[in-house]
């Protein structure tokens, strides 16, 4: 009898732990894709650098603003709005190019709190839509 009671207790504990882990995973994920109306969408690879300028170093500072985070609904890529493109520093990613897209992404510095418009190397942006060139002004790229 004790054996069966211990087995039921262990099973109940396992179910409780599994439920808690599942809830934690759901809460830590974004409630929606990083998209906004008025901009076309693309898929952005995860765990790649998102930058606040289309260069790795700009005006003497590192432009790294976090790594792109995964969206479990899109198998490791996240759906993001694409604002514009800019030809900046040429680097090798999945392929060499100097093209960067300004996209609305979830990134590791802010987590899943608020997505930000940041530059991602074009080789990490899939299903690239036709968008305009970014305008470079004294306040940023728009």
C-alpha cells in the first residue's frame, strides 16, 4: 500500500513540476510577433547581433544592442516588421554584403518587454520585402 501511495505522490509532483516549467516558458515568450502596421514583415534569424547603426563600430563606439531572441512559433526565427535598408559596413554573415535592414526585433538587452527597431545584417533577414532606403539624419536612421 505504501508503495502505491509513494508512486501517486511522485506522479503528482512530476505533473506539478511539468506544469510549472511549461508556464514559465510561456510567460517568458513574447505575446505577439514584433510587427507593427504599415511595415512589411520578414523572418529574422535568432542569436545574431542587432545594432543601433549599420556598422559594428560607429563614432568610436560599439553599436551592439543585443542578440535577436527566438520565437517558438516560427522555429527559431522571429517575425519582424522591416522599416528600411541601409548600405553600411560590409561583413560576412550567411554571405558577404554591406546591406543592413532596420527591423523591429525582440533582443536580449530588453528581453521580451518591448521590441526595438534595430539594424540586422541582411544575410540574417529572410523573405526580404521591398522597402525604401533609410534616411540618415542627425537623430538617426529613419
